[in-house]
């Protein structure tokens, strides 16, 4: 596959060579099928992903099979990059492992984050290792790391 993918926006334009047509639509994988439901392809995708803002960019490696006619395509995803959860001053190195179904709202990733966190104040900085899950397609993941602080400022 050749093209660009933005999982969070409506500006995804994919160019799939050979049996696929150029795609630019409101959904990531809208297309005009030129094949049958039983056509499955092995896919390796390399690129960058911006989850929430124009400043968080991830290198993405995706391995899996794709059947563009099915909602059951699942990819193994490894993402490396930096994340700024709340401010321009908190930056995390992120390694995410998980599965992705581009058509589903139930994609969940295991996330390991390393970095510093300043929860409320510009003066309190912590070294953080966070483990959790992330659902890229859900509006409930816009604040991935909801928490109750167990320490004071």
C-alpha cells in the first residue's frame, strides 16, 4: 500500500496500487471494491500517525491482513513516538503494541509510556512509566490517561 493515513481526521487519501483505486473520502477505508470478499492481502504499513494534535507524531509499523470488503481486518501495530498529553511541556516516549481494526471502534492498544509528567503545576515534575489501554477511534480516549492524583502538588 502506498499513501497517507490519518486515523483521526476526515482527510485520508489512500492510493492502493494494482487492483485498487485512488481513495479520498470521509472514512479511512472507503473505496470502490474492484475485487471480491474473499481477497485477502498481507499488509505492511510504514508511516507516521498523529493521534490528537499537530505535535504528536508516531512512527507506525503495521503488519496484518486486509480484506477491504470486511470489517474484520486486524493489524498488529507497533508505534514509536512522543506524546504530549496535556501541555506543551509534558512529553512522553511512547511504545504501543496492539491490534487495529480500522472499521471498528473497539481497537485497543497496550501502551507503555516513559517520560516526565507535570500534573497540575509547572514546578512538579515526575518520572513516569505508564501502562494502560488506548482506543484511538473512541471519543472516550481523547483524554487517554484520566486519573485521580494520589499525591499533592
